[in-house]
C-alpha cells in the first residue's frame, strides 16, 4: 500500500532527526568552550541548521502521508460534511508545508554576528531554537491529524476479549482528556442540536481541554498582572524600568570612574608622549590653525607661543578651555568632536608651542602665567624663583 511506504519513509526521517538532535546536544558543551570570531565554521550552528533541514524533510514526508490518507478518505467518504473536513485538513497540510518552506532560507541567514551562545549570538541561538521548536510542534500536529484519519480508515485492532489494545486504549483516553474530548462519530446523533442552516447541522461538542485550560491560565496571568502593576504597585512599567536601569548605570559609572587610574578630566590631564603629540599636531592643523595660526602664532584667536593666557595656562586649564570652549568669545566646545583622550593630546601639543617664537606672532593677551609661579596682568613680569612682581 502507498500509505505503508510513506509511513516507513516518515519513520526513517524521524530517526534521522533524532540522531541530528542528539549530535547537537553532545557537541554543545565542546563548542561552548571554544572561541570563534566567525559563525560560518561554527559546529553548533551547522548542527542546528542540519537539524532544522531534517525536521523540514520530516514535515514534508508526514505531509505526503497525510495527503495519501486524505485521498483514501475522500474515496470512502461520500458525505458532504466529511468531504469538507478532508478539504480543510488538506489545506492545513499544504499551508504548513508552505510556511516551513518559506522559513528554510531564513535559517541559513541567521548567523552573522559575534558569537555568544556556543559561538552564536543570543539572537542567532534563539532564532534557531524557535524555528526548530515550531517544526517540532508542526510534526506533533501532523502526527495527530494523521492518526485521526488513519483511525477513520483502519479501525484499531480488537483483542480476543473484544477490547482494544492497551496502547490504543491509553491513547484514546489521553486524546479525549487533553486534546479533543470529541464524541465518537457513532454517538453524534446524541449531541445533535436542532439548529439547521441550509442543511448544515450543529453538534454540541465540548471545547478542547488544552484550549480551555489555556484560556483559564491566561485569566490567572491577567489577574496577577493587574494586582502586580495596578493594585499593589510592586511591578515596574517600561518607563520605571528604564529609569531604574539608568540609575544603576550611573552608579556603576561613578564606581568605575572612582577606581579608574587612567581617567582624564579637568583635574587629571597627563602630558602626551611623542606619538600622542604627533597625532595632536594633525588635530591642530585640521581644526585649530584657522584661529591660532599653523605655528600657534595667533590670529583671530590668541598666541600660544608666549607666556600670556586669557584663561590661565596650566595643562588642566588648557584642557578645560578646549573641552568647554568660550562661545561668547568665538571659541566653540570641541568635546562634540574629540574624546577626553584626544583633547588631552591637543592640550599637551599646545603647551609644547611655548617659546617657539614663530614669525608674525600676535601680541600678548591676558595674564602672564609662569609654571610654578603666580599669574599677573600683561604689564607685570613674574619670576618663578622669587615669585616677586616687577613693573615693566
């Protein structure tokens, strides 16, 4: 019989799927201990893809078996109501195959990012698990429908005592208790309602238990949700969760900054090394020369090569001037373009321009600044050794 051939084919495919699943579980621990920068050669990803493809073939084989059974049932059934149910079952089968056929290309495109779960990112890993889970659910549903049609075509064997086999009896019990709770076809007349619509009659079948108890579960969840978020107030809405995460991140940043020896701010600016000064010169020649001259001789902005400063002249002071700027005097804040490390390099480079005496230097502006001395106005000279002021 054609059905028996298809049934054997289905069993072979199921066995292949189980072997692939076991291989995935056995290799998962090994792949998680190795680091991979590309998931193209990741063993776990390969096994998950193979498992998904094998399960897709299982679904295809079971769909073929279901189609063969429905054809036989159509041949035996002459009643319009049964024909309609068969057509619906056939449509479900074709839609399920089409759905998983469309999902198959997506499986191969999941692996793209930096590995996280055994060489996969969380998104990739859960995408694979979701696809495989949906395929397993489809296999279970197809198994259920195949069995129902098979029972219609080939009644269960009866033992010598006139009873069904223990396995068949157990399945019937579970079927009625958890899945359908449907009345046998022979007893449908007992639950037939008086409603008649153009020859279509209505049965008073009970709701499937799995659906009914699932509905009860959603009611319980809704009550818990209502109490948690709107009555007791112990739960956090998305805005509150965001604010809590921001507060936590702020505390963590403060703790990190407190223990970070390499932190750079207005109070802690290290002098750059030769490589840093070379890089800072590139920054200066890109953004600073237009106002301060290519050699720091000044222009629209002050001269950097003398000892006079408009806003103090220590390394930390220069860093602060670059970072915050003085918009009222035409000096913008460069923190929008340069990070703290780069600003510290710029400040170091500017400090190295002192005493270079470039041609066409701009006249001194601001107060005199002497390293280790005190500041004075532009008409006063301060000696670092005696810290005494002498008028010019």
